[in-house]
């Protein structure tokens, strides 16, 4: 049997996520992001399709770099308006039993003591199906509105993240012993006080004496996702991440990121294959290649290149407003998302992107490629990416929602199952086990967080 391809659906609690302007397409229901039924129906669809998780992105600010204004993003509904990604998770967990949920929460603006409790609560309520996508935030607009004059410098954000994770590991793994809760009604003892410990953390950024507020959840530490691909972000991912989200326009660009992550994991003393790598990709599929192509052409008619440039400006901190369509992109150092700009400049020495090409590429599918074709054609392309880029699976973005996911479950999943590349059922209960990130529900023994675990 061929190795299974891991599948996440990539979404966001907003109107338009990666494909700007597609909210105007008659098949799109992005405006239903406010409705709980949208999310519960999506969760049931994804579990029926054997998806590993619904991966929910988030931002804490508006995209206001392009033209020095937020107007382009607001007009195109480019990740604004946007709701909190966490709120719908318990409801989705209630209508599913195996689908995981990866939620994006920035550590830049929340104390680890509070965030750790939210993650443990979600892990309890989902019975061990929660993952945390660790981000340090890249938007200056978020920094201004959350109490900082400007963004924390790029590499310092990761230094803070290192200590942040240390605090979380101490809370999740090192405060409550596994048998602390005894529920002894005869003695009137719910928890043995001798088995609950202060963490006594005092560092450069945080001071947390402890103890933790939550009893150990099914996974203790949620599955740790991470998406930074800069040199500092890659080192952080190799140390901490169990699943890494990478972006790039082709397998060659992505392969460089994958190799770097696996090397970083090996240097951190971890099994490099235990880190599951997901590439972003947008599938446009139908009953035949011709029908899928017609569908894609209709999406292009509704796409907003201005909205795409608003996204690019927010990702990179680079304002391309007024730049000629034929102008070539060049890499510059910013404190935004450095890997976003690198993937269109320095990462691929064989491709020079112009501003016009960039706008057209991002408008449908964002930073990742769009694969158009029948179920067989899309499955072929997924297998090619797995082979050439050495990824374990995909974060599948949508062109229209939920139609892109409906089409994928209808046309691609059966073909993947026929090839032994997708599952018919889930073997385990927790997200960590279903991803194969560890042999059980807890962090793998070679993960740095496991060193803090009490009995």
C-alpha cells in the first residue's frame, strides 16, 4: 500500500481567505463565515472525506501596506472582516469524532498562562483533537492596536517564542502529574495536592510561578504546528514543530524549505520524519479536465488583483502600489513574513517574477499553486508534489467555499483511496496519533517538551 497523503482543509473565519474577490462568484458562500451551521457542515464534510484536520488561519490586524491604506483589503474582503477562529471549534467537535482542528493563535499579544489554559480546554472538549499553529504575528497594524508602537523585530519574536514554549511545556507537562486527579469521593479528595506543582518560571520575557489551572488533557500539549520558513523560523520549527506548513509556487521552492526543516529537526536531536510537512495548494476539480478548466476560468473572472496585492503587502511589508506590471520583484529585509517574499524572489533562481505575474498568481490560491483538473489529474499532481517536494501532505485552500472542499471530497478523495493514498477510516482518537507525529497521544520522547513531563 502506498504511503497515505495527509490532508488538511485550510480556512479562516472570514469572507475571503487566499483567493481575493471570489466572494463575488455565485457559487461562493464565504459570507456564511458568521453562521455556526457553515462550520459544523464543513466539519462533517471533511470527516466524511477522511481529512486529518481543519487548519484555521488568523490575523490580528488589517492589511494596510498596499498604497498605505487598508481600503484595498476592505473592498476585496481580503481577510477582513475576520472572526476569532477558536469559537466554532467545540461545536464542530460535537458533530464529529475524529477530525482534528489546528487553530492559529499568536503568542505575541497573549500571556502563556492564559493561552495554555485555552488550548488545554479545547483539547479536553475535543477529546484530544486540537493543534496550535504557533505564530508570532507579522502585521504592524496588529502591533499598533494591541498595545505596541510597532512590530517586535523578526528574530526577537522567535527568541520570545522560545521562552513562551518553555513556559507552556512547564504548564502542560510539568505542573500536574498524570495521576493527580483521584476523584476519591470517600475521602473527599478530587485532586492530590502533592501531585500539583508550581512551575516557578522566571525568565527574560515571562514570570510564571504556577501552578497550572487545568488538569492534564488527552494530549497534554496540543499538536504543535508552525509556519515560519526564514532561517530563524526554520530553526524554531525544527526544535518545536510536529507539523510544518510551507508555501511555494512549485515543488522545487518548497523542497528547499522541507529539507531545511528536516535538517533543523535532526540537529535538534529529533527524528526528522516525525515532523509532518504540509504544502499549501488550491485544487479546482470536476468530473473532467475540461469541466475543471471551465470552472477555473470562471473563478479568474471574479478574482481581485488589487486584493491580491493587499495580501502581498501585508505578508511581506512591501508596498507595490503604483509599480509597473512588468517590474521585477527583488528581495528586501523586513520585519514581516520574510518567507513570503523569498518564495517569489530568492528561493527560485530559475524564475524572475514581475508585479503583474505576481498579482495574477496570488489572486486565486494565494502563495500556493492552483491545480486544475479531474480527480485523476489532481491526484497525479498531489503525488508528484509528495515525490518531488518531500511533503507529507497538503493544506488545501479554497477558491470558493465550501464548493472547493465539496468537489475535492467528491472527485479527488475516491481516487486517492483507490491508490491507497487516503484513508477510509480513522485508526485513533487524537490528532497527534492520526497524523503519525508520535506513537501515542503525548509528545514523542525526543521532543523538547517531553523533558518537562511528570509521571
